[in-house]
C-alpha cells in the first residue's frame, strides 16, 4: 500500500537541522568551477537566490542525469537572479576527474561543492553517517539567506530540475508580491490566491 502524507504549516523538517524560514549559517567549501578549484562561501551569494543540490556521489548512475538536467535550466535560474550549486561528500579533485571524463558532467558550468567531512550535509539533514554519503536533497535559499524550500528523498529516486525551477519561480513571486500565495502546480502567469476570510470555503 502506498501512503502519501501532506503535512501543512510545519516549519521544522528535521529536529536540530535548519528550519524553513530561518537563516542558513554561512559555510565555506572547496568548489570545482570553470576548470578551477577555489573556496566558495554561501555568503558570497548574498542578494541572490541559491539552489543547493545535494547528491550521493560522483561516478554514479542517477547523479549525472540529475546534474545535467539542472545544467539545462542553469541560464533560466540565473535569469531569475539565482545560482545553482551541487554538493556531495567527494573532494573537489574527484569533481574535476568526473568533469573530465563524464559526457554529462563535462557540461556543468555551476559550482560543484566538495563536502568530504559531511558537515554541511549534516547541517542540511541529508548526511547518511553509516555511508559517509548524502541523500538527494534540494534547498532553495532566498536573497536574505533564509531557507524557503526543502526536498529530501531516497537516493534511488531522481529529481526534476523543471520542478525545482517552478518552486524557485513561486518563491520569488510570493517574495515580490506580499499577501499572495501560489496554489498547486502554479506557474508564472497563472492565477494566484489572496488569502482572506471571504475566500474561506470557496476553493
């Protein structure tokens, strides 16, 4: 039996981890980007939307399909004032080797962050301590450094970058249009809702 649970208005997804609508602590990691390895801080991107894509490991199977999918939408994310960054517990040297050998990963232009200690993965609640790897997790952080969306699931299930972008568009819209909310499957140009007592029971 398949059971789907929809839980509304719960702001903590994992006790002790970063909560929705709270500030994400700054962190610094090595990154492979544009054929170079350099240090990147989350705070370097203050004022931008940041999409963090956690994945289990380089040189695997589902992961390159996801990262290539994200690359397909990279220019659109940048056009929304955002930045994509992938994160795994591999080192930046392994990221470079993967980039040099994989047809899918060779296309990646966004920063590939290295979290070999697992500290950042643990902070976001994706770290699998027994394996030293991360679950698949996607997090959208607003320009003020506040966490707005969380998606974490089993490593056998690939994600949709198109849905990631839709969530970013919705988060950006409600930030810029106070008092409005986005209904299910909302996309830019579609109707939104303005909560109020007159709307109760009419949806």
